[in-house]
C-alpha cells in the first residue's frame, strides 16, 4: 500500500525502487495507492518520463480506480465538532 502517494517528487533512487517494487508485484499481488494528487499530475511527481510511463503502466493496467469527490471527512468532522 502506498498511502498519501505523491506528496513529494521522487528522486532517481526512489523512482528506480518504486519501479522495481511494482515490477515484482505486477500480475502477482495487489497494490493499493491513495493520493490527494490527481492522476494526471503523477508523471510530474515521478519526474523522468521513461520511468513515469513504466510505473504508470504497471499501476494502471488491470486497475480498479475510485475517485472520491467532496470535502475531506476530517474537515467535515472537525466542523461538526466545533458546532456541537
């Protein structure tokens, strides 16, 4: 599981490591990714276009994608606690 993925750009070592991990898991194990960053910005966070294409190919192929919209549940709960 990659939780809150994409908060910071990847350096060369992180790009390489991520690709290796995804390659090892590809077709054998599930990988869950959560991110507040829209998928169309993931290439810029990955950095290198060749690595970005390879990483995205392994993540997106056979993926089930769920996009949530609306206010953060944490914010909604905080507002509700303040007004209570």
